[in-house]
């Protein structure tokens, strides 16, 4: 019998983010892992946030900018779907 570690997906969620708002095509991009993720949109607004991994291997992302606006959502693999405070959908991927 072969013995080994039974840990699964121990790395911290994150990477390089490429997101786009579906209606206006506004782009947000940035880099980070775990509790420190920093994104910047094409207008110069900075979004800071965090990522937490759930038991089902999905990742929950939460971001906030300096004006109090929020983005939050879930990622299954490399595809990310977020919603902002006004109900607009942001979709993208993580490298």
C-alpha cells in the first residue's frame, strides 16, 4: 500500500485577474493572493479585496474601492463571476 499526504488544494487562491463589466465593457485588472488582492480599473479606481476557499473548492471574492462600492462573487476554477452594488455583472478569468 502506498501512503501519502491527503491534503487537497492547499495553495492560497489568487493570481492575475482580468475582469470586464458586461454592459459597459469597463475593465478591471490586478494581482494578489488570499487576503490581499489589489485591482485597478481603467479609470484609476483601486479595488482591494480578499479571497476565501470554501469546502466545495469554490472561491469567494470580495472587493471594495475607496468610494465604498463593492464587488463580490464566486469562482469555480479560473472563471470568475462578480456582482457590484448596483447589480451589474462582471465576468473574467484568473491567470
